[in-house]
C-alpha cells in the first residue's frame, strides 16, 4: 500500500523528485557485475548475440528478474515502493501502481476494483475496448451514455454533464461513472462537475487518461482527473510521457477505495515476471516530467499551435482546436493533439495516413473516415512538423479531389444493446457470412485500430449502418480487427 502519509517510510526518507530509486538500483546492479544464475536465460545478453546486437548489451544487462536489491512488483517493499510513491506525488495522487501490461491492464484493474458480478457502470460508448473487456471478465453491466457526434467533424465527443446526471438519476444503483479524459481526438468532458454529481450519488469516478499524461504537467492543458476529484485514473506514460511502450500508471485517491485491495486486484492478472526495462523507464520518465514537465509541454503546446496554423493555411484541411468547445459534450480540448479533418480535400483520413507513410516516410498516430491525428509530445521538433505540413500540402496538390461524394463523414455509430457484453460473449454462438449477419446480435468485437473504439461489441445488434461502416473501412484500408475470422468474411453471432 503506497500512500502519501506523513508517517510512512517514504515520507520520512524525504526522497526528492530528482531521485529515481529503481533506475538507480538497476544502475548499481549493472555496475556490481553480478554473475547471473537466474532467469532470463539470455544472461545479460551473453546468450543472445543477435538480440544484443539489435538492442545493445546495456539494455539487456538490466533485463533482469526480481531479486532483493531490486524489489518485487507484486509486493514492493523497497525501491519499487519508493518509485511508486514518487509517481503518486508527481501526479498529485495518494497512491500509484506501476503497470507493465499497458493502460489496458490499468483500465481493467479500475473496473474490477470497484465492481463485482452484476454491478453496473455508467460509461460512454466510445471507450477503448479494454473497458468492455473488463466488463466481460467480471460480469459488469454497462449503462451507456451517448457521447454525441460532432456534426461537421464526425468524431465522437465527451459525455455531457447533463447526460451523466440523467444516467445517475435513472440508475441509482450503479457503482461507478467511467469517463475518457481526453478522447483520442483530444475532447474533454466537464470532469469537475461530473465528479461532484458522481460523489453526491455515492458512486466512484474512474478516468481513462490514456492520452492525458501531460495534463498533469502543463499550464495550458485541460484539468487532470486527480485535480477534478476523480477516485482513480489510468495513465499511459508511454504515449506522451516518454516511457517505454506498454508501461503505464494506475493512480488513485485514498478514501473511497483501499489501495491494498487495488494491489490485490492488479495481482490477479499482472505478470509475476515484471519487466525491469518497463519499470525503470517509468521511473526515469516520472523524474523527467516532475522536474521538467511544464517546460516540455509548454514547448509542445507552442509547436502544436504552429503546426495547426500552418495546416489550416494550406486550405481544405481543418486542424481544429478549442474553438469547437460548446460547454456540453466538449468542455475542453487538448491543444497538443494535432487533429485534422481531411474531407475538405476530398480524401478520407485513412487515405492521407497511408500516403504520408508510404510516400513521405511520415508515421502519424492514425487516420479514420474523415480525420487524422498527429501526437505532439516530448520528442517532437519544429523541423519534423514542417516536414509534415509540407507533405500535407503536396498530398492535397497531387491527390486532392475537391469533392466529398462517397466519403463517410463520421466515425462513431450509436449502438443498439440487446445483451450484456459478458452474456453475449459466453453465449452459444453460430458463424454467419458478414453479408448475412444484419439483424443478429454480435458475440464478438469489430473495431478499427487505432483508436480501438468498437464498431460492434458483444451484445450489440448488427445494423445495416454498422455493416456499411465495416465495409467502407476495409475498402479505405483501415485495420479492422476483433473477430475470430481475421479475414472478416464472417462474424460470430448469438444463437
């Protein structure tokens, strides 16, 4: 149990944010030239010369197993405990947990910590599939709130506080409210108002901040979940915070939830062979953010603003920002998200995505039906942004069609829920051709990835609109995934 308590050992030791306890312990392990007769079997890279050549011996020398000097993630009592305590303090939380199964594992741990089989959660339908997976695993029932669709951009938005209030009133037995802060596109809800009404109803507020790490370290950024009053939040440090891919944090306030119980829940699914590369990267990234984060993200905001202005100057593209705030389902906007609507140049977002990668050597985060997203964060440079802008300009000149016929203008389809995700996932099923599945109840997921928001989730009616969206996405080159049949010629449906 890691808490910011004046009496605990961490506080008594007064460790500074300039410290990185786990990283320092790993550096000492390497300097001590320990002879390994434990796992992993590559023995500090000596037994895997190809891997050593690819990653380097420095990297493999600290790809080690749990041991006394390096602590144990399942039951931290020394350097991992101290590193987690520093993370809690940096994010203005009472407890923090290193997650090495990505933010997927953090989202699932949040839901499983506050809900049991048969409980309900108020949740926007445009959640990442990890939240719905958690409901399948523990038998929780979703109470979906329609986030709404922006009429011009076609993107799903945030839950309006008024809609959350109605859902709480109509479902007083729900255990929790789950919010995205922000969405993939940078849309934020009115989190402080939602927190007040959630707590007034005796419910727990859970926040998916997979794309909001930087909110805790920026003056011009939306309010982070801990400041708004959320009880728990999942943080993708690797997305915008500078740690290695798959490393994340779960942070929380003490009071409504017991941190010791949360640790127990995490240990149900988290590996007992935790990667010290991932954990060490969390410790190093936290130190950088806590000591230089405001400077880093002030620069990111400036660069994103410059790029947004330049993209809008091309014509046809629309790089949107805080002007779309409406006080309802768009309460704020993350200005580091370079979100660009492409329909004005007659191209789907996924088409521009492919052209950027294949013809210009530029990898952006994702493209969907009408938009693309470039993440601006700790490692970007003005030179690279200028290259992106010039490439977008040339794509318009060479490939722009200047007309919208035949382009789908939205990426979110409101679902028709017939069964709970768990009930549909485990129900007897039959396989039908995709073209013959209309009117059936899906027993599996279908989604474009990224962003990983389901087009269909288990328990939802397969509508003509959903099928048309799937076929359109496939035709435009989106990565459509989820079904058992990876060719997507067939779907499993409830018998």
